[in-house]
C-alpha cells in the first residue's frame, strides 16, 4: 500500500499546482484511511488511479 501511494504521489507531482494540491489532498485522505481500514483504502486508491489514468487527474 505504501509503495502504491508513493507511486500515486509521483504521478501527480508534475501536474499544475492547483490540480496537484487537490489530488494530493485526496491521496492524504486515502493514507489516513489506510490507518483504520486498509481494504477500503486500497479500493479507494484503485479508484483514484483508474480515474487518474482516464484523464480526471488533468482537470
């Protein structure tokens, strides 16, 4: 999980500041959730990455 979150942070790093900040907040929420419910956090990270790959990360 930690490695996947690091990879997700690397994906959003080159984005414009406004978009990057929004996505990083989302990743931080997933990170916080992982402390309590790792299975749900994994599903949310999967959804985040799928949306990002479909182009939602560039908006």
